[in-house]
C-alpha cells in the first residue's frame, strides 16, 4: 500500500508540473551549505566595503560643512557692506557740498572786494581757501591787482595802525538793508 501511496504522490506532483526529486544527499547539502557560507562571506565583505564608503562619505560631508561654515565666517556681513557704502556716499556728498559752499563763500567775498569774475576764474582756487576758510588776503591782493576794485586797502585792513575798535560796518547797517543783501547772496533764498 505504501507503494501505491508513493506512486499516487508522484503522479500528483507530476500533474502539478513539478518533478519529484530524490532526497538530497549529505554531500549535496554540504556543498549547498558551503556555497551559502561563501555567499554570506561575500555579503559581509560587501557590507563592510559599503560601511567604509559611507564613513568616508560622511567624513567628506563633515569637512565640506566645516569649510562652508569657515567660508561663511570669512564673508563680510551684507548689512555691514551696505552701511560702509552708505557712509562713503555720505562722506563724498558732504565733501562735495563743502567744496561747493567754500567756492560760494569765495565768490561772495570776491564780489564784496570787487574782484572781477574774469580774474577770479583765472585764480588758483586752492589758494583762495586756507584751512577751510576764505583767504581774504589773497582776494584782497587780486582786487588790488585787477585795478577794478572797489576795495581800497587802508591801515586797518592791512592790520597796521588804528583799528575800527571792534565795530564792523555790518553793525552800523540798517537791518532791512542787511537782510536784503543776505537774501541776494544766499544760495537758499
């Protein structure tokens, strides 16, 4: 009966489309185990290789991150750059306005002293401003040299002899007339 049962099982397995194999031998099992162990060793070495590659990649990433942070530290702050540029711009504008104001003051003093425009244009403007102030001595010399001057150098103007005792002609002027003169020469009025 056992044979019939075995034949029936073989027939059933054959019907399913699978072959019935004989029982594996010890040698075949040992060779399959050796092959599996070789595969396991290969997988272990591959895993170790990939672990090492990942460690190297992680080290490179850390170094790159550190270099990036260092570079960020070396880069100037954008707000600081903008503030410095604004300060330089303000400084340049102030210097330009100061220069324009000094030229205007020279022009006013030249008109007061009677220096003709043609003579003033030919004069070295750097010598007409001394220590940020109008060099009245140079303008007086230009007025006298031009011959068109309404200025006549007196002892008080040259710094010799009696002075006008601290009074200026402005103090003696009518306030309305003084305001009118100031408005004529003022760059703002």
